[in-house]
C-alpha cells in the first residue's frame, strides 16, 4: 500500500518553475531520500508534502486522502506527520524535556505516558543528560537533536526530515544516521529525507530521488544510483568520477588526448562521455588499459589517492595502499580499469577531475 501519492506535482514561484512533474508513490515503511544540489527544489517538495505550500498543479494524497492540490490544502497538523526543518526551531522558553513533550501535551496524553515516551526518545537522540537545559544552553547540534526528538515522540506515520544532521560533527552524524534508520525500522514509519549529502542518501534510503534544477534525474536504489547512473549528472553527483570524451565505434572507444584505445562491447556509439570512478582504476606495473605517469599520490591509510597523467588528461585514481611509493615519477605505469560507464555526449563539458 502506498502512504504518500504524488501525482503530477509541479511548483512555480511566479514565472520560475522550481519543480517539474513529480509523480511517484511512497510505499508503506519506505525510506525515501530527495538528493540534489542547493536550490534544486528539495525543501519545496517537502513543504508541499507537509502542507506549508500548495502545488501549482497536481495532487498529493496521504493514505488515499487528498491533502494538497491547487484548491485543497489540509493543514500540516491534520496530516499525521512529524517534521524537522532545515532551520530547525525549538521553543526557546521550554527546556529540552518540555520541547520534546510538547506534541504529546497538546494531544493531552496522560502524564506518565508523556514521561516514559520523552525519556525513551531523549535516550535515542542522546540528550538524557540535558533534559532540564534550556535551548540557549545547547549547541546547534544538540538543538537539532531536540527538534528530531520532538518530531519522533508522537510516533508519526510519516516523518519529514530536511537536512536534520547538518549541524552535527562527523562522528555524531554517522551515529545519528544509524539511529534514524533504526527508529524508522522499529516504528515502521515512512521517512522522506532531504539532503545534498550523497553518503547520507546511500546509507539510509530504500529509494533515492536524484534531482537537478527541479527535474528528477533518476529514482532508484542506492546501489543502482551508484552503479548504473542514468546520465552524467547522476554519475557526477553520486560518488567521484573522471570524465573523458571519446568516439565509440566497432567495439572500441578512441579517447580524446589519449593514445590508448578502450575495448567496449556496449551499444552507445558516436560521440561519448566515458565515466570512470577513481576506485575502478588500479595502478599496475606493466601492460594495462591505459598508460601514464603518477603526478602525485597521497597515502590515506587504506588506499593510495593519486593523480595520474594519461596523455593530455589527468585522472584521479584510488588504488590499493600497497601501490603507494612503489613507482617513480618518470616511470610509465599501467592503469587497469575494472569498470566504466559510457554516455552519449550531451554537449556539456565536465570537469576532468572531481574531488
Ligand atoms: N517562496 C519562494 N519564492 C520564490 N522562490 C522560492 C521560494 N522558495 C524557494 N524558492 C526558490 O525555489 C528553488 C528551490 O528552493 P528549495 O528551497 O526547494 O531548494 P533546496 O533544494 O532545498 O536547496 P538547499 O539545499 O539549498 O536547501 C530555489 O531556486 C529557491 O530560490
Ligand atoms: Mg533546502
């Protein structure tokens, strides 16, 4: 059963279209992530699901009930949703406990139930020690967790999260990712999660919607988004990639500015963009797909992160750590390619090295 149905939703502000033709069904218990660069329309979509913004056309249904269209707008508090906004707001005049308890208090739940639930949630968001603190006495990341706790406490069927971890340090952020995923599974709730951080999208989602300039580029599992990106934008936005221009014909690709010829048995012919992820390149001593010289290398512990000059191009290569320091700068090395993607040339120039 689908919990949220989005049917041909578009959004315009004045003459500017910020979302085009969003159609999908979010199934029961699904973790959906809207992923894309700043300004692509993620928050706008979330605000429409929440009921803070009307679509310019199309309809949104929750549990089969029409909640948003040009003429209908069911208010947020009647949608059974919990939310954490990008600019999270906690009540400044209430301590942490009361902030988290607020949604239960307005539902007039018994005192004992409120205490139990709030204490459990405070534990989940690692704020038990701060229950009596006022928001002004908390760091940004702690306030963000108060907002998350407040959204979770009423056990909503749908939880909308807009970059809820943006103010946390790296360690806490990873831990909270795990916690959010656990909570979602335990409570069996639907999550619509907005982020521009691809690793958040990869680790938590059942399906990822990659959006660019208001247009959905691909809807897929994290694995497929990474391994089978539909176009150059998705390949570039999710993970690291080297782009090379070339011409594909007769089972081979001639690369611009590079002498080596790539064997290719796929069906894209003519002008192409070849996308090679740095981790799909491996430095070896002798004969290989590509040949060049190491320009720089960085020992990262688990891998050797290098730049390799191949003809006129410089490629980023993430090779195994054992290759670090093994080859001189003047030495010709081989680069073995374990996997690459070929897209029809769309006329755009991509950066050769994306970090
Ligand atoms: N009320 C508004 N009036 C006019 N334009 C708006 C309004 N709200 C958002 N926009 C525009 O719509 C586009 C999408 O904005 P949105 O906030 O959805 O982006 P986003 O993907 O959430 O970006 P970020 O990652 O920076 O938060 C932007 O170009 C923004 O300037
Ligand atoms: Mg936003």
